[in-house]
C-alpha cells in the first residue's frame, strides 16, 4: 500500500475557531477533502483575493483547483441549499456550476433534510431554546436514528419525485456515489485525504454540554462512522482554537466576558455567526475545556486563529481550572458533567502576551504549530515548532513582515 498523509482538522471549542481559514491554507497539501458530520449549520469562512467565501455543506477544499470533495454519509443535506451554495461558489470563483459540481462526490447514504425538518427545528426552538441554527440538522439526525429518515439514494429513487428532488436529481444526481468506497480507493491509490470537521468538541453530541450541543459527533474518530474510513489511517489530527472563546446559541458559558469586553472582542473580531448572522458571545480562553477536548479527540498539533486580536494587549486573562464544591477541575483528571456546568466557577490567571504560546504549549502538552494574524493565507505564520524559534518573543524580533501582516489585517477588517 502507498503511504499517504491523511489529516483531520477539528475545532476544540464551540465551533467558529477559524477552521475554514486554516483548511484553505493547508489545502495545497491534500487531494481529497471530506466532510463527515453536520450539515448547513456549519459556516466556514475563507478569503480568496480579498473576496469572502462561506461554505456550509462543502469542505473549503472546493476552492482548490482540481480537488475532489466528498460530502460523507455522516452528513445531513438540504438539496436546495446545497444547489444554492454551489451556485454561489461558482459565481465567486468565476466558474460554471458544472465545473464546481464535477469535483463533488455526495454520499448516497447521507440523509436528506426536508422542509418539514427545517420547520420542526424552528418550531422546537420556541420551547426548547437550544439556540440551533434552524437548518433542520437536529430533526434530520433524529429521523435517521429513529429510522424514519431518508438517504439521498432512497430519496432520488422515489416515484414520483417532488419538484425539489427533481431539480436535485437533474443537477447533482450524477454526483451521488458510495463515497466510502471511493475514498478508500483513492487512499489506496496514494491520494492524501483531509477530513474537515464541523462545529467543535464542546458542541459534540456525546461530549459537549448536553443538551446544548449539535446533533452529530465532532471528534476525529467519527470519520469512521461519518465517512467510512478507518480512523487509524489518519496520521495527523489538528485542533484549532482562538486565543479566546466564542459561543453562539444557548448553554452555559463559564468564561463569558464582561459586557464591555464582550462587545470589544465581538466588534474587533467580527464575531457574528457565518450561518445565522447572530452575534457570538465572547469569553476568555477556557483551558480545562480544551484539555478535555484534546484528551478525547487525540490532537497532534494546535493551530491558533485570530492572534491579531490580542497583539495589542500586554496581558490576557486565561481560565486555568474550574472550582466546583471546593474541588478543582482541570480538564485532565476531571471535567464537569452536564448538571454541573451551571455550578462551576472559573479560576483565572493573567498571562503575558509574550508568553502566551509557550504557556499554552506547556499547559496543553501539544505543540502550537501555526498561528493566524488575519483572514488571508498570507497571514499565517509557522510558530516555534516549525521555525526553531524558542519563544513567542523571539518570533516577533525575527519576523520583519509582522508589521505589514498586522496592517493588512486591520485594513481588511475595515
Ligand atoms: P444545530 O447544530 O443547528 O442543531 O445547533 C445546536 C447548537 O450548535 C447551537 O448552539 C448552535 O448555535 C451550535 N452550532 C451548530 N453549528 C455551529 C457552527 O458551525 N458554529 C458554531 N455553533 C454552531
Ligand atoms: Mg463557523
């Protein structure tokens, strides 16, 4: 068998960690890009030549020329919304619908999201108040589990077809495959696979703050059930974090910032949902949660987005533990269960910004390999583990282009 490099990239917080931007940055290294969980609830933002592109169903590898992208069986798909997304991406990239769709391989085993499911998602929100994206994701997974759902393959073989499905069959019917067979074959042939996780570990159906979670598993091992690929063949798991935390939707948020700080980070970080436009709540970096996420996901390296937001601060508040009934919870030996989330109090430390990366490496036990200082690929910097620098401080003194990167980051935001 040819030895290839397969990577899975996941969010270690509540989603919106900047996975899209890093996936795009790393895409030149891979041939096949696979989504294995979630649906249109995801919103992955990428800037290409200063043009903003947001993907919901498609992995951002779609932007790369000659890529193959897979919507795995673990996904739930709204046919109409997927067509719209392909149309928008084709327009942004000056391509035809066919040019884009010919790169897409949709699992015949992914489940379909119907308009009734979207209505049900919105209706439930009136009483349940999870703060869902109202994209029908929850009801689609629910139907899948209770065996009243419908796979894409089954939906397309119905007779007669609804007008929505007729249009889907006409435009994308030829792109529906047993994708689990294809990706295993491609891997055997020596192609490199990149699995793009959606949401984050703290929204994982099993390990997140139930019930304030999404309806799928966001951890790398779900590549097995969500794409039909042996997770042992993944050579590298990348976890993405921001140097602070954001959360959109309801649920406990122990490190939530004060109103003023929250407003400041939201405005400077443009923290508004890419799918719903909702303002994201901002909080301080929550290390116990990240430690827990690393432990269950099995992370080899950490990438940090949005470093430009903290660069002008001399110190930053970081949550290093929680206290619960007189006990300290650190995220390694213990972690709150659902019923304890509202009772814990965060324990903070003030970290010097210049020590931020080395402290993180030390407390998480995982190397930080790439940091991002703005939305473009050119704003990504390899950190000590790649460059041989010993500390964050050294990184600054050695990088002559940091000022221009910062300047561009600020101009782009305006
Ligand atoms: P659902 O996935 O639409 O059912 O929403 C469940 C919870 O997950 C809500 O709190 C959503 O705001 C959150 N959520 C779902 N997808 C994302 C995402 O891609 N980024 C951030 N939050 C998300
Ligand atoms: Mg997002």
